[in-house]
């Protein structure tokens, strides 16, 4: 049975006993509308820990667009059924008051620097402040041994690693690979908001990433490919492309043909209709 827990106090009651019994706690934070991407992280957490905690909280402070927050899918009952089926010990489903008892403020003494300021940081001002704030609160509440995050949110992962370093949090951050549909579309809770026509076009994102990953690994011409890939995505009238970019995989700095980075990451953000999608792929030009 998955215990549904709504308060920090109740959470401690469950977890303190487990912790003193030497049990390893794995934690998967989510915003719900669970899909195979989330489940892959949950399964990884189950394999590596004694008990698994999954949080479901649609964090208001990380939404820079109020309409996105309003439209965000809410599928509480289906989510509970998934967690039950996966054998998750605890579903932490707090409300807004529980997570923000003093109102919706941000962590004020944290700055992830460059990795938080570019790309998503530019196009979604305040987003990573909200993410860092809620992840810190959740890690403080759960105190897990390991916490799991998907590579789907590539920049988020870098921000969270920085958060853990800054506060010296005693948790291991584990990342999981991107889970995709058979046509390459990265699973996302927002995908159900796509119309049938939009859904038929969006695999072009994956195709573009795949094509330029292969190209980079053959010949390292990041500036050329970045311009080409951007132009290609923009050739779809339905895509409102925010960026297609090729960056150093560790620092997110721009790269040029004279660099020899071991890994680069290709990152895309675009919207189609009412839905904003992000995706990425890592390439290894010199390994
Ligand atoms: P979210 O509910 O969108 O906040 O996502 C919760 C966690 O699941 C985050 O660490 C995401 O990176 C991860 N995640 C979301 N979609 C995928 C996916 N398609 N593959 C792997 N992980 C994912």
C-alpha cells in the first residue's frame, strides 16, 4: 500500500523510523501527470534503495506563465494508481500552504550562476529560482539518500547539482535517461495538450537532434550545424522556435569548431499551439 502523506510532520513520522533502521531512502520529485519517464526514475530508485518516496506537487513558483500553470494536467487518481502499481512506499502530496507557509517566496541566498541564467533561464525568467526553491524544500523534508532527476530537463539537472554543492546537502543526485515515444517524442506531461495535427509534427524535434548529433560526431562544426538546425526547425510554420543550440555539456557555454569538448549537448525549446516543448541530446565528438 502506498501511504498518501500530505504534511511534513507526517512524512517525518514515516521516515524517521526507516532512517534509524538504516534503510536507504530514494526520492523522486514530480509534478504529477505521471508517465513512463517518471516511472523509469521510480524503478531506478526502487532498485537502488530500500524505500521510495515520490512527491507530487505542482510548484507554482516555477511557472513563469500563469496560463501554463492553469492548464498543467492534474491527474491525481491515475497518479496514485501508478504509484501503487510500482510499489512506492510513500506519495508525498502536500498542498501549497504546506510547502509555502510563509507565502510564495524564493530561496534568496542561492545563485546557480551561468547554467541557470542562459536558455531556459532567459526564456523562462524566475523558473530556476522556483525549481531550486522547491527542490531544496523537498530535499529538506524527505532527507533522502538519493534523489532522481531526468535528463529531459538537462539544465535543471545542472542547477540541482549546483544547489546540492552550494548547501553541501547529504544526498546523491542520480540522473535517468530521456524516455521517448516510439517516434522519438520525449515523454512530457504536457504532451496530452497537443492536438492530433501538432502531435504528428513534433517528432521533427527528435529527428533534428539525432541528425546533428551524428553530424557533430562525424565532423565538429557546431556553429554551422546550430545555424542549419535552427533554420530547419524554423521552416515548420507551426513551430515557434525559441532556441536550437549546441553547448558544452558540462558548462552550457557556447562552443566553436576550434574547441575539443568531450561532450556537447544539443538543446531545443519551441512552442506549438499552446504547448511549449523542450528536448536535448548529448553528443561525443572526441571520445
Ligand atoms: P516533472 O513532473 O515534469 O517535473 O518531472 C519530474 C521528473 O521526471 C524530472 O526529473 C524530469 O526530468 C523527469 N522526466 C520528465 N519527463 C521525462 C522523460 N521523458 N524521460 C526521463 N525523465 C523525465
